[in-house]
């Protein structure tokens, strides 16, 4: 009998279908719900810019005053993002995420109903506080509700929203402002936000790995608000105030640096920190966070100049500009979907390197943009840039979180999203400054060749003068108008030359970040090791 038993083949281990596992039930519904909430938050970062002129007229505000509608929202956002992991554990993921969406929805309604600048700014700050939770908490939720083999699928769904959301914002905002009125850019959040909140409350459960803090780290929260808030404020106002020529900007920089040092020192000594910097002991995460900052700087900076080019030099509306950019965002989404299905077989270091290389080639291509370049000339470069971003986003996120224990994922995603956001803010601030300076230098160089003794210049002025006379202007006025037209043409050419330098700079910055990948231990995502934790 015993010999028969020994010869009998061992019973195969039962195969568990993830669809029957309650831990992963409704994962696609949850992905849609949390991604919808994150997209609403991202859209509201950019949709307001389209309505700024209408708000100024309606509320009687100056440009400097109305800018707080955007600045207040972004500052509140970046303060909450790194805290979202701790807040999620303290309140419970379902309550925190649902509550944040409801705060966002209520604030959106009152933003639309605001009748004064002060009221609008107040509700925008509250909207930013609610929205700050939606990115990191949504992303960390998807790491848990998808089985290890499908983690990249959840991140691809989230990544699609991250790429498409900022593109949809100006397009949607332009359509709403043109056909309705500016309050509707906020009112549109209400039904979609309520739907997202209901789906989250119904399907999302508290994390099985969360460890609620007993004490509230008040000192950490205050230092975080001062450090990140001052930094973001400095980046928002630096270019306008000529950076460190301004005592105010210098003070903000000093306050942010001092508060950051105190924050790190305090959090490393606190048993229950609001930000657990200890997770950066993971070389994977530390490298990924640094690379995310470079991603934000290069991507957001290059994206920033495209609307300036199309709207400033070609007279495109925000809606038209959004339609030019939109195919690239769709390409990113399609590439992410393809990457998610093959993530287990591909080393992220290779795909990211290919993506960065392609991004650099696209920036090199776009650096040859001329004043005549329009929608047709932008189509293929922007489509390929979308492909490059699709090759980078999901592999970068997955590999960055590969070593973290499940309980540390919320802190990891918080830091990842914070650095991408701050990198983007820094990129926009620096490139806005460089664009102005490059344009001045280029204009001065071009002006050296446009002199009163240059025959070509004299012919050009004479031709423009005759055109103005033909329109009914007298000789003196026609000559002045001709010189003004010539000056605008020189400025336009100088601006195009500046764009060329900006594109090359964005691509170079990204390439310079590639050596960071050498610090990674692995290019595999969490599906390779998540089950081990």
C-alpha cells in the first residue's frame, strides 16, 4: 500500500481565480472611480486659466489679484499630497477618499457661486485641499485592489487619466466659457464628483495594511505647510518679481529651505510622522522620486510653451490649442494600455531609456519650429511625445514602488506625486523666465541687422507704409504703424528662436536624468515581488 502511495503523483495546488478573490473584487469599478476623481482634480488645475479674463471682468480684479485663484489651489494641493498617506491611515481610506471628493465637490459649487474675489480664492483653497488627496490616494489604492500580476493594468488606467486630464482642461474650459459662462467650469465638477464619491464609498474598502496613528503630528503638519507652501508660492511668483532680485522671493526661499530642514529633522525623530521619510531608504523609491522630479520638469516645461506658441503667435483659442495637443494624450493612453499588458516581461530601465531617447528626438525635431509651423507641423512630434510618455509613466511608477511593503505604498506614492508636481512647477517657472530672457537676447541680435541703413529693412518699411496708406492712414501715421508691425515681426521671430532653445533644454534635462536608473536594483514592477511582502 505504501509503495502505491509513493508512486501516486502529488496533487496539484488549486488554482485560485483572482475574480473569485474578495480582495480584488470590483477592481475595475474602483479604478474608474478613483481615476475619475483624480482627473477632476487635474482638470481643475488648468481649466481655470482659460476663464481668467472673464473672471477679472466679472469680479473687478486685476491680473495679479486673480492669479490667486490658481496659486491658492496649487499651494493647497501640494501641501496635502505628501500628507495623504498619513491622512488615509488616520481616517480610513474609504472615509478619507470619499470625504476629500465631497470637499472638492462642495468647494466647486461655491467657487461657481462666488460673487467676490475673496470668496472665490477661499473656496479654491478648500477645493485644493480636497483635491490634494485624490492623486496619491487613488494611485496607492490601485496598487492594493489589483492582484500582483495586474498591478500595471491599474497604474495604466490611472496614468491615462494623468496624461489626458491636463489636456482636456483647456479644451473643455474654452468650450464652456464660449458657450456658457465661467462658473460652469466649476459646476461641471458637481455631478461627476458626486458619482465618483458614491462609487468610492460603495466599492472602496479601508486598506488591510493601514496602521492608524495614535497621535497627530501637529509640528510636522505645520512645518510641511510652511516648507512646501513657501516653495510653491516662490515658484508661482518668482518670474513675475524677477526672482532673487526681490526681497520677498528671497525670503520665501529662505523660509522654505529652513522649514524643509526642520521638517526632515523632526520627522526622522518622531515615532508617528506625518511624512515617513524612512521609506526613502528604498533605493528604488529614492531613485524613482528623483526621476519623477526630472519628468515633471522636462514634461511640464515643454508642455507650457506649446499654448504660448499657438495662442500668442497663431491666434489659436484655448479650445483649438487643446485639440492640437489631444492626439498626443490619446497616444500616451494607448501606449500605457499596451505597456500594462506586457509589464511583467519588460525591464523598466529599457523602456524608460527608449522613452527618454524618443522624447529628446522629439524636442530636437520641435527645435526646428518656424513662425510658419502650425497644427500640421505639430501633429507628429506631439504624437511621438505622447508615445514617449506612455513608455515612461507606468514602468517608472511600478519599479519605483517595487521594494516597498504594502503599508508604505501610500507614503511612496505621496512623495512620488509631490516631486513630480514640484518638478513641474519648477519647470514652468524656470522656462517662463528663460523664455523671456532668450527672447530679449534674440530680439537684440535680430535688431542689429534691422537698421535704417539696411536696404532690405528700408524696402520692408516702405512696403508696410504703403499698405497702411492704402487702408486710409496718413503718411506719418502709416510710417509709425509700419515700424510697429516690423517690431512685432522681429519679436515673433525672436520668440520662435527662444522656443527652439527651450525644447532642446527640456530634452537635455531629461537625458541627464537617465544615469539615475543605474541606482535601481531592478527594473521589474511590483507584480514581481508584491506577494512576498
